[in-house]
C-alpha cells in the first residue's frame, strides 16, 4: 500500500517554494520600478510630442497656405501697407514667432513690424536656401522653431513667398508640466504597491523556508537520479539504469523510477532491433549492402598509406528470374536462402578468417577477401580458388518445392590496390568484371582488366575536348525541380551540367565529370558552374516577386573539397550575384567527406556558418553509415536512387530507407530522395516522413530558360 505522503502532497510543497520564488521576482521587479516609470514617462513624452508635431504641422501648413493666397494681390501690386496688415494679423495667432514675406530672389519685403528694419535684406538663415528654392508648401524644423513656407504665385508666375515661424518652447513647457504630474502619480502608486507586495513576499518566504528540507528529501534527490539515468541513455548506454533506489520510494516517484528502468531496457532492445534491421538482410541473415559498404570503407581506411591486399568478388546468380517466373517468389526466396547458405559455408571454409560476405540486393552477393602483406599475390590466389569453388558449389542442383533447379553463378573479381584505390572504383570494377563473366557465357568468373586501349584513347580525347568547352558554349546547365512531399510544392532545383559535343552529341555526365575530376579541370569548371547557378537562382526570384524563393543545389566534387578554397569561392559567388546564402545548397558525396573527416568538417562548418546549406549526396553508397552524420556537419542527406528504385519490391531497401529517414530526423537532418520515377515510390516516401524528393515522375531536367518559363 502506498504511503499517504504521495507525490500530490509533495507537489503542494513545491508550489509553496514556487510562490516564494515568485515573491522574490516581484521584489526584483519593484526594484526596477524607477526604470519602468522613466520608460513610461519617456513613451508619454514621445506620444505627446508626436501628437503636437502632427497637430502643429496641419495647423501651420493650413495657415500659411491661406496667408499665401491672401498676399498674392498685395505682393503683386507691392502694397506694403496691405502686406504689413496681413503679416501683423498672422503674428497675433497663438505660437507665431515671426512672419516674413520675401520676393522671388529671397529678399525680405516685410517682417510684420511697423518700421520693417529688415526690408531688402536677403534671408541668410540655414533654412532660407531650401525655402527660396521650394516649389510648393515646405515645413522645416529647427531646435526651437517650426518654419512653414509657401510660394506666392499668380498662375505659373512666382512673385515670392511667405514664411511663418512657430515657437516650440510653449509646447515643451506644457509637456514638462504634464509629465511631472504623471511621474508624481506613478511614484505614489509604486509606494503603495511596494508595501503590499513586501508583506505578501515575507509571508511566502517564511512558508518556503519551512518546506525546503521536505522538497530536498522527497523530490530533488530522486530527480537527480533520473537525470543521471537520462544522460546514460543519451550516451547510448541503454539498459544500465539502476532502479535499486526505487524500492525506498513507495510513491509516485518510485513508480516513475521503475518506469524509467523499464523504458531503458526497452530502448536497449529497440536499438538492437533497429541496428539488426539496418545492417542485416532480412531473408538470408547476411550483412546487407549498407553494412558491407561501411566495412569495406573501414578496411580501405586501415590500408590508407600502408600495405594491404584485397580481392572483391561480385557473384550474381544466373537466370534467377526464371525461378520467380516459373515457381513463384516463395520458391525464389527459398533458392536465394540456399544459395546464401552455400556461399557462406564456402567463404568460411576457403575465404580466410578476414573474409566478409553480404547480400548486395536481389540475387547479388559480394565477398571481400584479404591477403597478407608479406605474401604478394595472395589475395589474387585466394580469390581465384574461392571463385572456382563457388562456381562449382552453386552449379550443383538446388531442391525446392520437390523440384531440382540448376542455376550457376557469374563472378567478377577485382583487386586492391592493383585495379582501384577507392571503394567506389573497386566496386564499379567488380561489377564490370561480373558483366564480362555474363558475356563470356555465365557460370564462370572473370578478373577485371584495365587493358582497354580504346577506352583510354576516348578518355584522352574527351579530356582534350573538355578544355575550353565552357567558353565555347558547349557546356550548359539543366535544372531538375525538387518538391516537398508534405504538400507537393516546388521548393528548389538541382543544377545539372550537360555537355553537347559538336561531333559526338550529348555526352553522359558520369563520363565527362569523371574526366574533369581526374584531370583537375573540375577546379575551373566548378566555380563557373556555381556562379552560373547562383545567377539563374537570382533570376528565378526576380521573375516571381512575392512568391516563396526557390533554392538551387549544386554538386561539389571531392577535388574541390580537398582544395580547401571552397568557402572563399562560394562567398565570392554569393557576393557577386547577391543570392541569399540560405538559397544555395551544396551537394557532396559521402566518399568526398569521409576521406578526411577532420579537414572536411572544418570546411563544411565554415560554409554552414555563412548560411549555405550542405547536403550529403548519394547517401548509402559511400559506406560511411549514419554514425558519420554525428561527426560531419551537414544539413541534409540525399538517399541514393538505388535504394528508391527497389523500395516498392525489395523489403530490405524499404527497411533501409525507413531507417535512414528515422535516424537522420533524429539528428535534425533533412532527408531528400532522388530517382523517384513512380507514383508508388512517392507515396511510400511521403508515408515514411521523407522531406523532399526529385525524379522523372516529378520533373525532368530542363535547360535554364525552359525551367524559368515553367515556373508558376
């Protein structure tokens, strides 16, 4: 049975302390009462002054306009008596200090006096020049005078003018008197309020002192224990909350501590489940593509600058589609499971203790084997033996649904560092080698070969032709719109570089951008593309006044990032084009960022400090994983199109995409999906909470002029 001294009674004690705190705050506010009174008086002064100024302006301009009309005939006939009579009559008005009638040259004709001592003198006060030149009614303020002047005309002919000065001292005297009375009343109210608040505060403080030790005993200590547990969970140490002290609290606090313990245990289970879902293939239980890419990237980083041998094997099941078409997808899953088990047993037996195996998606499996540095060529020998055994093992019949299925496998092998020095290139080479095995007749393996003279010659030709292509007008920008999934609104566009060769026609960006990157020309093209994209983005805003501005995203190559001058280049482009920094998004690949996290983080921090947004492009293909998002400052990630392509039919890709969105959002990172080519993909991404999307289903890349014409 719970103690009668429950959390409700303790909470009443906390309220007592809250009253004491409120009383102290009230006393502090009362101590600042003089400042508040001064502020009230100052506001009142400004209000009175503004009201008087507006009233005086309306009154003065009306009087002077009327006086100017009355002086037209007397000034035309130069009737000094009539002019003097009208001037003296105007001077009798309340607050008028002087009345001056002047000719077109600014010489005084009459000053309202009997003797007119200033007759014929030129007006030389600081306000005179503007008065003589003014074509219409003019009001000017000096320290003690409000001067209103108006020209005197007959038709379009200017005869001269009249100016009237109003005394401001009387206004200030009246204002000071009213403000003094206001201050006196505020002081009286403040003293009365101080007396009552002081008595109330003393009572509240006495009550709070009596309850202080109860609060310390009942609430402060348990809450501190819960705060320490929260820090433990925040650090990722789930399930380590010690609830032994909860037994001493037979009240609501004890219940809360026990609930906190259960929550910690539940989070630990969910964390394990999420990690298993994100990094494990649901069908075979093997590592999935994301886990393998992270492991490969880590292995290559270990070899960076040192010695090491790796062999990457791409294994693709031959004619697997025939199983799904003839026996159904259930049978296909069973075949894949048996193939995975055979491959796993073979890799464990032949591949060595450092071998890695993953299902890369569909019917593709990837294997990484490592040779010892002191044994040159061991990686090749190990890969050759493993490929031979795999071809033989997977060529054996598979029993499924009381039938035997004969498939086989095609394997592509690539070596590190002989064939490639980076993960992306290594995997690309393995894929090419696997395709060569398919072309060679399937159920065999092929090593990647770089002896492709024709390809090298084409690359050299492209490198030469690429120089100066921008100046010749062969390179241009196309824009693919980016939409917000929540309401379907266009929020920006990605700038895509296109090359129309005069002889070869359109050349794929993946071809010439790689040439530009490897040859160093990207360091010249990059700033040119950036400046052109910023100029186009400014044109979008000018063409759509009042509409929500659209951002432009520009791809930045790893070489530009390594150069170290990227923040200065971006700042110069923004300054010259006058594009707001927050409308520029820079996209970098994962491999460009994680190659040197310390250097990349420093550059990205400088870019983000200037207001520019930074996105991580092709997320999931650089093997970095979500853990790097905590160390690299980015504003968004773009889910690679390879994940989006199979999100409707591959549960692994759907699970990975969902996990990426959830984890990125937990870090406050925007998620963008690229390659949306079907309505179903769009619906699934929106359901999973993805923020933005682009793809052919939403909009194709179009030239800059066409994109501008299509803007709503």
